[in-house]
């Protein structure tokens, strides 16, 4: 039998009682700590996603059309561009993405070794009437010629220290992957806000055009009623009319002049709302005329419901949250098992600084630790159950988001169709009333009709025109909101350009480099609070904007699936059992990977 054969090594290992004891102890610790893991619960099955929107489906999808082509209005798209560049809420969302990115950076460093450099110094005096003090009194150090250590005894240390937590159970790497999923979630939520911002700017833009048209009709009605008022006055002077007709026409003119002021105020409010959305102070808003709006003349395609899973950014964000919550369960589960830590340090240590770099002052140490929870694991169990509860919440939130998206599309496309029919009917009503006003006016001027006929016909025409404008404005609003509900507003054009500004970090500034707001020349710092004179202020200097930073993001997952392997990691990829998490709208019991099966608990 050769001495270097495996049998010999095995024989020697068996003879080593310390190694056997260590292996047995480690196995017992793993078994004891892994037996108390609670069972997991799953979410109830949700409703299946229908194949169409209440009988409506199409091959094309308007959500895939870029906003430049969908609106086909350079003035509106210019306002949208200003909003995407300057809206403060969008900038806040961009920095929320940056916070999530910083969390990923923090998690990436957690499973790597921590190396620190430190210097320590101090002194210690021990009583000579203790065993340690009596022993130190008899000690000498090399090169001292038999001299004893000084009293008090100093100590100087310069060392490099290492702390490394071995990620055996993938706790730290799963936490990193969960942070990366939440980074993608923050980006998708930011993108969903982009679609909402586009829709809100367009909605207010069309309302502003509708208010302009209402003002035009009010002015036309007032001019027409003033002419009728002059005719009534002339007939009164000619003894062919009474004061009653004059006063009725005058009251109608005053009523419409009052409405005109209310509409003008609403125009100011809508203009300022648009200015707020595009991130600027109140000013006049350019818009096209009401008669030039052709948005309602274009066809609107809803596609099929399954396309919502890919086009709706809020659904994409919900998928990411489900994936992250599943990884959180793995992180919480790993805390039931032992933790392996390695510590080490190298350096120099001496009682006197002049001996610090002497070869004899070199020190080194290394140690390993195995720590496992054994008794009173209530906090760990609570964290594990909370992670399971948050996963179930994420699944229900995903189901709710899909249901909400489907309902929004179904309601809004129905509204578009119904209001289009209503607009066509009201246009016929307005045409008939316009003819009625013309006939009544001619008869009244020829003293062949009463003033009351003219009043009622003019009033009915104004109300019909107002109803027509409001109905068409609601139709345009429904078209815009349907476009947003289908996922539209994220593509800038049909060429595939998207809003890809990750965030714009501000340049680093020292306290002395900060730019303060300009102070007026006549600003009195000693004035009483609230009484400073701010009548003349110097012109503000707008600092240049920082360059945009483009960040390459992981590709969007296929509908209904979150592909964790598609995310680029610095280290090894996830194990095959965690490659995909099923997220079909009909979510049933949570299917756990083999590593989380009940048998393994």
C-alpha cells in the first residue's frame, strides 16, 4: 500500500478526531437551524385576461405609435418636449431612479471583502500586585541589554484588516439581484409617469382650445344680441314695441358678458396648469385653432389585451416588484442557516514607535467564524413571514394593475365611440338652430315675429354650441386617455425614439462655489421681517444644465414573465431554479423553486 494513496489520506483523516468533530458539529448546526423555517403561503388565482376589449380588437395598436405622429401638432409636441425637459415631478422621479441605482451599488459591495487600514496608539499600566503585573515586571525586550519594559507600557499599531462574509447561501447576492429588480421598477414607474405627463399636457391643451372656441361663440352671440337690442329700441321709438323687449335683450347681453369673464378666467387657469406641467411660470400658451384639430378624425386601434403586459409601464413595474419580493424571500430564508465570516490582519506593533518597522514587530493573524441562530429565532421567522406576505401583496398588486389597465382601455374606447356619435348628432342640432336664429332675426326686423322668439332661438343656439364644444372636448380627452391607457406617450416617434434621460446629476460644488439668488440693490437686511423692499431686482442668471447621461437598461421582459437572467450582473448569474417567475394574469398558488419546496424546509 502506497503512503500517498487516497486510502492512506482517508485513514489519516479518520484518525484526526478534531476534523471529525468539526464536521459533525457543522452538520448538526446546519440541520438544527434549518428545521424551523415556516411554511410559505400563496396568492389566490386571479381572473384570466380576456382575448378582446368587450368585443373590440385589432391587429394594429395605437399605443405603438409615437406621440409626434399621433398628435401631429408641432405646437403640442413642443409643449410636451418642454415638459419632459423641465417638469419638476419628472426630475424627482429621475432622482428616485438614482437612489435605486445607489442601492444596487451598495448591495454589490456587500458580498466582497472589506479591507481597512488603521493606526492605534495608547498606553497601559498594570498593577504589580496582580499576576500579569508581576510577570511584566520581570520581562525584557530584544536589544535592550536586559532592561525591562517601561512603565506605563505604551502600544503603537499599524495594520491592514480584512473582513469577509462568505456568501454561501446567496443571501447577499440575492439582495443585490432584488435591488437591481427594484432599479428597473423605479425606471418603469418613471416611464409610466412620462405617459401620464404627456396625456395631461395634451388634455389641458385641447381644453384650452375648446375654451377659446367658447369665447368666440360668446362674442358672436353678444354681437348678435346687441343688434337685436338696437332693433328693439328702434321699434319702441316707432311705437311698434315695448320696454319689456328692450330690457329682456339687455339682460341677455349682460348674462353672456358675465359668462365671457368666467370663461376667460378658466382660460387663465388652464394656461397656468399647462405652464406648471412644463415647469415654467405663468405666461401665454400657444395653441392652434379649434377648427384645425383633427385628432378625432384619425382611427384608434386598441390591439389585443395581451399587448398591455408589454406596453403598460405600470404593469412592467409590478412584474419587477414580484420578482424582487421573491428574491427577498430567499434573503430571509438564508438567515436561518449559519453565517461564515473570515477576519485577518497584517501589520506592525511595538511599545515604542522607533521599533514599529523592525522585522520583529511584524504581526499577522487570521480567523474564521461560524455563527448560526439556535434559540429564540422569532425575529428571523417574523422577517421571513413578512417577506412572504410582501410577495403575496406584490402578486395581488400585479393582478390589480392588469385589471385596472384593461378596465381603463375598455371604458375609454367606449367613451370615444359614444361621444363621436353624440358629436355628429349635436352638429345637426347646431345647424338647425343656426337656421332658426337667422329666420327669427329676419322676421323680428320686419315686425313679423315677437322678440321672445329671437331670444329663445339665440339662447338655444348658444347652449347647443356650448354643448357641442364640451362634448367634442370630452371626446378628444377620451382619445388622449385611451392612447395613454394603451401605453402610448413613451415613444417619441415611430422611429423608436424614447424618453431615455436616466437622470441629470448636478455638478459637484464646494460650499464656496454655490450660486446664491441675486439680492436687490435696495434690499435692507436690517428691515423688519416682512417689510423688505424688493421692487428692483437684478436679472437672474440661469446656470447651464448638466449634460444628459444615457444608461443602458436591461431589455424589457416578455409579456407575463420576468427574466432574471436577462439582467447583467457583475458576478455569477442566478441558479436555473430562479431563472423565471411566472406572472400570467391568472396568478395561482406561488410556485416555489426546488430550493424553497416544502420538502426542503
